C-alpha cells in the first residue's frame, strides 16, 4: 500500500501539472520545447502495450494542440530493482501514445534512493535510458516565507525532501493563508507526509498562532495532543496528592490513573484525593 509520503508527492503533481515542467527547467536545468499548453494525462499506459503499466503521474506539453513532450513523474521512496524493468516500458508506451519526445522524472526524498534511481538503465547495445532525478541534493532549501508563498509546490517538495530542516517548516507555516483554498490542502498534505518529529514541530508552531486552526487535520491533531497533555498532567497531580498525604497507591490503580484520558474523571479523582481517608474512597 502506498505510504502517505508517496501519496503526497503524487498529489502535488496531480493538483498542479505545471509543477512538472517547472522542476525540469528550474531544478533539473533541462531546456523545454516551445509549448503553449499542458495538461495531466492518463497515467495508465497499458493501452499502448499488452501488459499493465501505470505511472504515478504523466504531464503532456503541447503546441498548437500537438504533443511536444511527455513527462512521466515517478515518486520513489525506496530502492526497488524492479523499477529498472518497468520504467523503460513506461517510456516506450508513452512515446507510442504521444509520438513525441518523453522524459522520465523520478522524485526521491533521500539521497541514497536518488543515487540508485539516477543510474543509467541499459536495455541492450546502444540503448540506454537515464532517469532525471529530483532529490534532496537538487531541491532547494526554501526558508523565505515570500518565496514559499510564491512557490507552494516547490516549498512542499522542499519540506518533504528536507524534513528535519525546521527553517523550511517555519517558512511554510508562515506562508499558509487559510483564505487561500490551496493552503489548507497543502498544509494537510505535508503534515500527513512528515515524520513524527516534523509533525510535532508543526504542532508546536500552532501554540504561537491562531489562524492555522482553520486547517482541520492540524487543528484536530493539535487539540488531541493538548487533551492528552492535560490528562497526563492531571493524572500526575492525582498521584502526587495521594503520595503527599501518605497513601500507598497499588500498581493496578496507579496504571488506571496514568492510562486515563478522561479529564473530567481525573478532576473528580483529584478533588477526592485532597480529602479522602483512603485510596478506596478516591476510586470507589
């Protein structure tokens, strides 16, 4: 099953097909053919061949209604030797469909996978396909909120390929505009794909801002974390009061208190703990 990070990368190109040629030109340094339009194309390449082939994303550049470049975008999170067998099939099938030049772009979130993905694929004497790799070493580190605001897709990719760089998350968070329909979608897309440390950092940023609470996933996660923190604090208070008053709390009751997430019940226990003559009076 595809991971959330893989789905986030796929969604970036699905939402904004113009992001594909931008990466080729601005990040990979590839000269693009003259074109006056572009569009997402069907990622299902099976129609052109007799076996099933399905890429993550395909974008076609056209001029005067005729294809001039087909771009296959693959989001690759791990080394998978089988891809070196399927990727050439994608290229052949798309060229057969469009009758024009085609490019294979592989987006990776780690340098190790990028190094593997960029190896030339030899098909036979005189036939080689070399993927164009976009990864941490080529994706810019975007830390300026204005830059982030003007290039939301590239900033999202910057965050996903440099997930431990909090300066990117700062810029990303500062650039979010809840009134812009793009921002909530990218906020939740990126949040879902970040590792635990990145999620936690974005949640911490919410303690200093209020406008981001309109982003449902961030808001819900923040509220859930806040509720857990409140429950944990009250549980510690219950046990501390009982200990201070000389009551011995058995392990089973101690576990019951520490595992409780009901803040109202914990409040009742805390009030009882302050006056109860025995532990049984608190939890009875």
